C-alpha cells in the first residue's frame, strides 16, 4: 500500500515537472521585447498598411521569410524558397461613375461590379430584386433599380450576402445593369466606400497568366448607392418606368504577383511526425485610405494582423528550439483583406497533402476589450477545446468562445478555407466580449498603431498560443471536429474516417 502511494506521488511529481518544463520552454522563447520588435516593424508607416500586391507587402513578406529562415524552419518544399507566389487580377475602380433618375443626380456610389456601361433609357424599380419581383416584368436590355437586402434581411451584411443571387436573377431576366440602394449609417457606408472605391484584387484561376491583355469579363454593371433611412427608395414606385442615365467608365485590369510565406519544422515522433499542425495568420492589411481626424491615411494594422502574424513567428521560434511530436507547417497569408485570397490559393495548391494537415491553428484579430481573455472563434467545434482552455489558463487567461456570432467571424478569416476542406480550424483571437468599443475603435482604422497596445497582456497572449499549440501537437489523440459539426462529414472524407 505504501509502495502504491509512493508510486502515485512519484508519477504526479513527474507530471508536474513535465508541465512546468513545457511552460518554461514557452517562457524561454516568447518575450515582450521580441514581440514588440515584430509588431513595430510590421505596423511601421514604412510598410504603408501592407496592402496585397504592393511593394510594401513584399517587404513584409521578405521580413517574415527571413525570420522563419533565422529560426531554423525549412522552406516551402515545393519551391525551395519561403514563398508561394501566385497572380491576382488588380481591378482599379472606375474613373467615372454617375447616375440620374428622372434628371435627379445621385452621389455616394460604389461599383460592386465595375463593368463598363453607358446607359440612357427606361428603368424599373423592382423592390428587393428577388425572384418574385421579376414575375411578369420585362426588364430585357434595361437597368433595374432595387433596394438592399431582402424582406428577411435588409442590413448591409444581408445585402452583401445576396449580391451573387441578385446578379444571377438580373442576368437571367436579360437586364443590362443593377442599381441597388443601400440603407447604411455613415460609418458603415464609409467602410463600404473605402473597400470599393480603392483597387480590388480577384482570383484569376483558370485564366492564362501570360495573357497581359485580359479582356474585361462580360458581366453586368452593379452599382450601390447610399440611401440612409431609405430616403430615396421610399419615394420610388414599384414597376413604374423612369428615365435614367448610368455611366461606369475607366476601370482597368492588370495582373499582379503576390505571395504567401511558408516554413516547415519536422516533428520528433516516428509516427506522429507525418501529421502536421498548421500555424497560420494573414500578414496583409488594407493599405492607405480615408484620413482620420488627425490626417493619418496609413492603416497600419497592428492588431489586424501584425499581432496574428507575430503569434505564428513566436510559434516557429519556439518549435525550432523545442520541436513537438507532430510536424509544423507555418503559413502567413497575403490577400486576406481582399477576400481570403491567399488561403484560397493555398488550399487549392497545397505545399503538402491536405490529408496530413490534422489541425489549422489560425490567428486573426480586430482588437481587444478584455485583457483577461483569449477569444477562440470556434472553440467548442473541435476536440482540441480542452487543450486550448488548458494552454490559455497556463498563462493566467481564460479561453472563451465567440461572443459575437452575429458577426460571422468563423467565416471571415482564412481558417474557413481549411475548414471547408475538412481540416479542424479555429481562430485564436485577442480577448473581446463584444464586437464594439475598443474593438471597432481600431478595426480597419488608421489609429491601429503599435504604440497603443498593451504588451504585458500580449506577452501572456502569445505564450498562451504557443503553449496551446505545443499541447495539441504533443497530444497522442489526433484532433477532429466535434460530432455533428457542419464540417464533420467533409473531414471524415478527407481523413478516410
């Protein structure tokens, strides 16, 4: 009996020592000064907001590649470099955009689909422009006027989600263009204006990359008009003809080259090393835009996403010195702010087989309003939830699930492209209890600087991420989706479960 008690106490002592050793490994490699160095560089004005396709984005990529090189990570196995280069189509907004209805001119417009059009003639107002609104109405060769969203969802998020459907319906009806009036507050419209009245990047998979004279795609012109409190659409009458002029001209298209940054560190276990944990974040931001009250035009993106990028660099530095049983694949994405384009390209062109990727530990951020937390988007959706909670708790923080499901954050970051392939993929984010206050204060704003961050909190946050990553990578049990999750079936197919 005494022997059994002594043996149990001895095992508990060994377990405690092991846990302490793991924590010490993290503390040794993750420190405030290194964190500050990465974030201050990535969020420096020199990089002009790291917009995808710009020389400054390439400078950031070079910094990340050489940081991975210095840590000891191996390069992309496909290229022998730390890059995965690919091309996108840069679409410059129209130089001329105008609308009149019955000789009344409108301002505050953006071209959602900036196809060239010079239209003068009859138009019809169809309400929301959903399928039933076209019944018995002839809009062939006409521009249609509609209002944002639908009867079920009329906010801007709903309007965004219905763009493709409304485009399909208008095309099927033979329309020549769409003008949609959007009811949005001033701040929301400012965000829309910034995103659509600056250059956009689009995927060009399936096109000839050497065709420098790519023609404009044959699609309808699609314009949004700011309509606060429906002040314009409230005056329109359904199916009553009006005379309109709609002009969209001067859009340019050109190919640009950009790059994901990739590194690999092998695992130590003879069997588990064939399984990989992906540590990912996007390093691009939104570039230069509308000035704030101080006149600042550079959207530095310290929170979004120099912090997430530094999370991955911290993991690489730790694993290079203290590798885990499973192997590690580090991916730093370009083009997230342009529609998750870097991660989309990666999952269609993986450097290693996707069925060897057993977990994607993404990190993306808007901001924080509670320094006692780490917010995990998708926390209960995978079997790694307890590891995440324990890893975060090891550094005095609490892991919580997404407190703002209405924002759809799981589907707005690079993790979703991996989830769609079946790979369990939560996102590790700064602590917030609601998507407001100090989160929206800095989110996609010029004031998102490195010098207004709490680095004492960030040190805990980064250490919590690294500790959690180590625990998942050393766990004998392979992580997977929670039973009944949306992506469980495709995960079973990927892994032949």
